[in-house]
C-alpha cells in the first residue's frame, strides 16, 4: 500500500501522520505522531498506530532530533518511513502569499520563495521551513510537496481581497486579504454538494471552521468569494486566544495612552484575547462548564463569540445571494451543539431551521442537522486537513514520477 507522510511543523512542535491518500475522510491515519516542547529541558514524542501508543520523554533540542527520534521509534516497530511504500511527503505551509496558489514540488528555489514570505507569517513560515529542511535531509529519495494554507483563497475577487488603504502602500508591503485554513475550507466545501444532492458547480455555501483558531468562508460553485481571516490569521471571528476583528484605532490608543509596545500588543491580540481574554479560558469545554456554573464572564465571552459569528453568517448570506448549505467543522464546530444552535438561532425567516434532535447527536461523521423543510441545509462535516494534504502531495508526486 502506498502512503504519504504529512508534516505540520510548528515553532516548538511537529505533528505528523502517515496516511493512505485513497482512504475515506473518516478513516484513522496509519500512524500519527506529535513531537512536543522542542528546545525545552524535557520534550516528548507520542506516536499512535492502531490501538498501540508509544511515548518517549527526553530533551529534544531541535526539530531534527525530534523527527529522528520519531523515525527511530517507528523503525523499531517495523513501520518507519523508509520501511513503507512512501510515495511523497506533504508539508503544510501557512503562507504562500501571491506566489503560490497550488501545491508545489519542493526544490531549493521553492524553499527560498517560502523563506521570502516570512515577513507575512513570521511565526509560522520559519517553523514550516524547519520541517521541510529536516524531512528532506532524512528522506532524500522521495518527493516533498508544499501545500499552502492560503492557496484556496489565492484568487479572491478584488473587492473582497483588497483593503481600503493607499494602493501604493498596500502593493509595496504586500497587504491584502490572504485567508487561512484554506485546506480545511476546500476539503469541507468539496464534500457538501454530494451530501445535499447538488451539482458542485451550482452550490452556494458558507463554511465555518471553528477551532481554537476560527474562520469563515463564502464559497460559490467551488470557488471562495470571501473569507474572514486577512493579511494574518488574527482577523475575522472571535477565537480561542485571538481578538478577531477590532477597530484598528485600538492599537494606536494602546500605544499612545496605554504605553504598550508593538510586541506587547501583538501578544495581547494573538495570545491573550478572544474567549480567553474575556473569560480566562480558551477551551470551549471549560467555558461550557463555567457557563453552567453561572460564571458571568464566561457567558459574556460566549455571547461575544456568537454575535461575531452571526455577523459573518449574515454578511455571507448577502454576498452569496442564495445559500444552499451552512457547514460547521473543526473542534468546536463539530462537537459543540450549543454553538451550532445559537449561531443559527432565529434564522427561520432566512430558510435556516436546525433539527434539535439531529443537532444534539454526538459527532459521528458527516451529517445533515437541519429539518427536512429547511431551505438551507445545515451540516456537520469533520475536516481532515492531513488527508487533503496527502491527496494533493500524492497527485503532485505522480506528475513527476
């Protein structure tokens, strides 16, 4: 059986899976692994294969050491990357700028171009490059493919992509709406037409990727026409620790009146805001428990979150003109029935009717949760970005075989 190794490299962690690209979205990966706390005194490697789980705790000074340790453990179990029929290695790359719209076979010039985009994603692209360089060194005999988070949104209509600032300043500084979570939005939106019995070339839908990071997209006939994240993943919906949309004047106010530095404001808006900033927690399971215990801050945080979500749903209904489906995905979207219910509450006049019993069912694969009479179908579709990356990487590798 042919497999693809999928790598998602972060600043202090590496997530990876070995995936059968022909598998269904609900199938578990052949192998999943996580390298954590890279550069800290005590790191950890966790690998799962079927019902087996192995954990190694040791210092992991670099990404190289982390992947080497992972591969060594897999080799000892007879399921290492060099022991399998591995046809490609797919790498998640957060920012492709205006350069990359499709997955790319990774050669040295491609790495250089990804490196040139670091100013647009200073927290993400350097870590993505680390993962690419380490994996190319450890696995030099297979194709490596970059799959870009921004790729799906590369051709947004100019009216949605451009900000109303001086055009020359924007062009010189590469400022525009890029969008993120594109692999998830593309994967989920591609599943919807078959689930609701519509031609994918005549389907208008809203996709809500709600996790710790959250984003919305409006997709018309398979092509996105708008998305909530912008130049960076900070824009749009209220998220676990990110503020989402704010008045940009707040930043000037915090500098002039609050005496804060740019780095302090960056940390505030990206790591200390959102649901966490309002309630103290960013995990929706903890937030729900606090709400049940009548915590006023948790209830306020939840209402702010829902209010912003409804704003985007409403604006995308107008942008699309006709909506065939609204789909929830990612950790919160797939598992929190209250968020789904409250996000679409009182929208019957817009043709949206959730079936309470269907909405209350536990997460169990793709499903419709609207009533039969609902003009707009409401769905829960689990995302599988790793499978999507594996499929794209396998397709690129096949072209160069």
